[in-house]
């Protein structure tokens, strides 16, 4: 089928087969070129229908005769009443081909023909084949013999041999039908050549477009759609969306789909609608009730050509399930129930109640929650739900007593697990029922009620004293006759119990202050039994009333008084009796010995405490001080206190000193301690042996005797405090030790201290040698390196003032010289000048370790910690 569109609003000729089927596309007219603003399209011939895009369809089967058939397309604009017409002529295809073949020999062209020519063909064409498409011609054919040829898809590429061109005429033909959904267009290349191979024209690209035919049905994406929506939903609630696809050319009438619902099961009432363009299904009523209809089945349709009657259509099924909501309350099948239970029974089922609920079974909207609203104030009952049957099970969880209550009336209620969905309801949101529980009597044993009973007795009650005991009774007769009693537990065996009456008898003396007594109550356990052997157990608490049978005493019998820091100690007394027989206490010293009264005295602090202080400056040591304490009623007791007067700062200091584990006699060394001592002794011997060997080797070397006797004096400053007139001589070991490290010593050293505090210093004289002779090539020298050999000690005794006046100027000169090297330049590492750091010190002098003669500035020794007391005593000793 060839389509040729004339200029706007000009005649259009469509070449069609002689037979046209109904609802068949025969061509397309460009309506926009004729009238752009047209909004109404009408055909003058009812056998043809014109769509918005200019497609021309047949509405009935048409047989064309040899004559032309025509009709008019009327275009109008309803707003401005403008109208235009297009005349359409239909010609049989065979006639056109014959006319063209006869006219090709005399064809005359005024414009160039070798140019791209628009060409199209309808898909699925019925022929006849080969089907003429277009003629390719070159202007050079007027001067040359031109051969035409084509290449490309559909010629020498897949699909092969679909198109061919006549070599001499350039007529382009199609050999078979084409499916547009497989090939939308073909781009082939046309060539014009002379017989000798000359190419007067460039290759010409030709595009053959395959016009779409509505040959594909729209298809739903699913065969069956499943949606769920809850009952009682609002109007317009979205249920779901369906979708379909069409393989025809997009954006044409062939793919313009329209959705619709064509059937519903059950058919009424109609509750759903579908949007024709989007396929969205919505509700049209709020009367969806799952309890009436729980599922709807819709038959839906999709049709192309915008839903026109000749469009292709497909149907599918949509199933809509109605979801359940809790819109029905559970209701009891009966309004009242009767049950019975025997007294003293527990954990038994006495009744099952049933309910009705129209909601979906085995969901939270159907499952019931039961509760007891009234009558269970004592907690005797509970009601639970049977998960399988949804019944309510009423149980007894606490025993009932027939003698107290023979009938119990309960009110029970039921609701669902899920909350009720209807906000406004004229009826209550809970169904209720009444349960009457009759309690049956049971022949019971004795009852121990109350389980704990008490009596009062004086703690000094005589042995054999009797008193009322524990009483049990028969709940039927409310009598205690015929009940026998037996003692189960008696911690100390103080009492016995009468088998027939339950009264108790004192078997041993009672003591309220015994360790087994708590809060003054002595508990025994009693077993009561009847003639049938049924028993009950109770506790009898004997409240022991206090008597003044205990004197007050002092629990802490060891007292430590640090004499330097304390002058007294506080003692506290206690009384095991009740407060009425206790404080205030009276404290006094036992006057059996006069020393106690002379050394100690007591001062009362409060009702229970006194202060023990010493007087007349007793010596350090331990004392026994007897103290008598009386309560308010005159009951007294004597407590002997072990008082220690100790030279300490705190009580712990004295305790540690008195601890035998810390004393020398109490120390036991372990194997590792003994091994460590032995290793230390061995190491000490090794050091001594090394020093002796070194000193022996040095003694063999010639000793250098210094020449300058006056300048080789050394001060021995080893006095720690003014002391006795004693002379301490340095032994040979000291001389050898110093010599080993300093290459010889100046002599033995002595120091003396005279009585009265005048300190003298013995100087050790050496040989005559000046400091200048000690200077060597190096930069680091000490005075020890200049010492000579051994000299006599007696010639070396001078006073400190003599030494100071003689050596001070010379020592400053020699130190200055020692601070220079051979070039008389200052050395960098021998004698250094220290910066001034300030005057004075808060601590002052080190006291006994300095040469100061005055004794002032030693007040800080009075505030030393206990660990420094020994050092302080040594420094203060004269």
C-alpha cells in the first residue's frame, strides 16, 4: 500500500487492494498540515473512520470496482466555526502499477532525482508481491546508461532478499510481508553505475519505514491479580492497580489502552470501579462486610485504540479478598453460670464458659480475653483462655473456707485481643456474665489460727512454772477439745508442753540475755493433731520480760594512753538488760589499793561513758585499774582494765611496739630470708677481698711525699653533734681505702671535741708540695691527687681558728689556679661558679650535723613523726 500526501487541504490518493476487510488500516492522512486547530473530525462516508492521528480505517468490508472511490474528511473548529475539507480518492493497486510501467519511458523531470526519497510500507501487507515501493533514478541517466543496485539490511544482510531493485529502471520492490515489531525500518544504500564501472553519483541512503498495523493485542502483566482490602473501609479507598502492555508502535492509537470492569462475582451490589487510563481499582461503597462476603472476583478488560469498539482487547481476572477487622464483639452464650467446689482445694478447674464471635477465627479479632470483674477480692479465682477452643476456664488458685463463706458470686467479662474498631457504639464494648460458685463442706483437721501466738513470762520464772500455751481448734465445732499437742522444736529445751491442753511448763531457767534470744522472744514450734491424725503446725512466741539480773560492764578492757599526746581515755559501759534496768551508770574506782586512787581518777562524761585520766606523772608501763559500774537500780559489776601508758603518738604505735611478732625474739626467718643473708655476707667478703688486693698492689709503688706541709692539710668533718671529749682515730683500713682511690694519702686522720662545746679539728699533714706541682696536662684534677705519704699524727693538731686564718687566703689562690689550664685559660670542667640562689632557708641548718655551736632553731624537732623520734633524741643528747 503506497501513501502519498498532497499539500495541505489538497486531494489525497490512497492506493489500496481491491478488497478491504473491516476494521483495517488503509492509510494515513496528514491532518495537521491542513488544519492544525481542528478539534472535530468527520468522514462523509460511513464505511471509513478517521482517527485523531489521521489513520483511515474501514468499518465494513469493501470491494472496489475499476472506478475510483472517494470520500471527504471534514475538519472543523467548534470554537471559531472554521471548517476545512480534504478529498480522499481510493484507487486499486494493480491499475497504478500498470500506468507507471507505461509512462516510465517518457518520464520527464524538471528537478534532480538522485536524492533521499521518503518511502514506507504497511506491515503485514497482503501484496501482491513483489510489491512496488519506489523508483530510484539519477539525472545522469540522460547521458549514460545507468545500472541501479542496492545493499544493506533486507538485501544482502538479514533479513536477506527482502528488497530488490531493477537494474535498468531503478524500481524498488518488496518480496514479502514485514512485521514492524521485528523491524521498524530499513536503511539501505542505492548505487548508480555505468556498464564499465564508473560511478557518476554518490551512494544514496534510502530509509524504508514500516508503518504500524494494529496487529498486537494488549496483554495484562498477570493472569490473575490478587488484592486485599479491609472491610468497612471508606469510599474511594485504593484496592490495587492492574497494568497491560502492547507491542504496537508507542504513542499511537494502537497502543492507547483503556481499562474497564466487565463483570463481578457476586454481581451485586457493585462495589468497585476502575480508572480507564491508570487501571487503579477503588471502592465505591463503604458497606464491605467480611462476615457477609469475604471475597469478590472481577473480570477486567483492556482494549487498545482508546477503547473504541474495533480495538483489540484482552481480559483477565482480579480477586479481591476482604480483610477482617474487629467489628464484632465476643458475647457469652449464656448470661449466668453455676459451679461448685470443695473447700480447701486449689488449682482445680470448676467451669468452662463459651462465647460467640463472628470475626475471623484464630485471629486477634476472634481470640477472647476473659477477666473477673467482681467477687474475687480475695484472689481465690482466676480465669484463662483455652487457645484451641477460645473457651474461658475458671479455676480456684486459693483455697476457700466453707466456714467463712458458703457461696461466692462472680461477674466475668470478655473482650478480644484486638481493640474494637467501631468508635461509636450504642452498646457496651464488653459482654458480661454471672457465675455463682457454691462451696462444699469438707471434714477438716485442726486449724492453727493464728499461726503465731504469744505469751509473756518473766525471765527469772522458777522451774516448774506453768502458763497458757498454743491453742488449736476444730473449724467445724470451733472447739479445742480432742486436740493433742506436741513440741517440734525447742532450741534450748527450756520448756515442756502438755499433750492435752497445750500449756507450757518451765523446765530450765529462762535467760532473756541468752544468745539464742532475738528481741526478747523465745520461739518454739507446736504440732496439733486430732483423733484422725490430721495435723497443723503453729509457732508459740514466749516474750521474756526483763528483770535486773545483769550488772553493767565495760566491754573494752584494754586501754592505751599515749602519754606525750594524751592525758586520758574514754571508757564506755553497757548493760544487757532493758533500758529501764540500765543507764544512767555510776563509775567509780575500786579502792582496794591506794596506788589506784593516787594515779588514776574518773570523770563522768554521760550516762554510759566516763573519762579515765592519770595524775602525778606515772611512769611508762602497764597498770591494772579496777572500775566499778552501777546501773540505776544499784546492780553493779567490777571490770579490771589493762591500762598501758605508752611513749607514742597514736595507739597503733604502741600496739606495734608491744606486738611480740615484731620484737626480735618473735621473728622467725624463712629459708629465702636466710639464703638472702648468706648471699649478702658472701658479696661483702668479695668486696673486702677486692679492696685489700688493690691496696696491697698500690703500697708497692713509691710514695710521693708532699713538700708543702701547710698547704696539704685536710679537714676531717665527721662530727654530728657536740659530744664528749673523745678521739676517733681512722684505722689502717680507712687509710688503705682512701689510698686505693686517690693514689696515696696524706696520713691518718683524727678529730677531737673538747668539753663545753669547743670543737677542735685535727689536720693531717703531708709532705711539702705545692698545688702548682699537682697541675697536669689534663683539665680535671682533684686535691686528692696531690696527697703524699704517711706522716705522724701528733704534729697535726690545730684549732679551727688557726686553720681558718692560715688556709683561707691560700686556698682561694690555689683554687683559682686550679681553674686554669697550662695556657692560663679558664678550664671548663673543674671549678665552676654557681649562681646566687637567694638568702636563708626556712629549714635553717641541719642542726647536729653542722659546725654551729648554738642550740637555737631546734624547735622543729618537737613536731617530728614517730619514726624520727630516735633521731631527734640522738641530736638532743648532751
